[in-house]
């Protein structure tokens, strides 16, 4: 029997069914304590660990988006850091 090795990117694509997702949807899942105003301020100041962008640059009210490849890379990086820290403290 074959076995499938899903990457973080694969999982996110299956979950969101799109390569580009609204930042507010990502924030609801991964940053539940943040309010919409804080999310927009952080996006405007590039404070997320992944790039965010607006499709309509001229509009102040257009939503920010995230490419799930960038989100997957950021999640994998955070996981690697946490795994190393855990291994260091639990030897």
C-alpha cells in the first residue's frame, strides 16, 4: 500500500482550497487573540512572519492576502525552532 507524505503546504491547500487566502481567515485560525484592527496594523507594518499583500493597492479597505506557501514555510520554521528548543531542554 502506498503512503502519502503530506507537507504543510498540502494540508493548507486542502483546508483552504486556494493558493491565496485572506489574512483575516488565517488570523482567525493561527492568531485568535488578535482583533481585526490589530491584524490590519500588523499587516501594514509587516509584522507577521510571512509576507502579506493587497490585490488592490490603492484601496485602504481592501483585504490583505497570504500565499499559503509563505504561511507553510513560516509554520514549518516555527515548528523546527520549537522542536530544537524542546530537544535542548528535555535531554
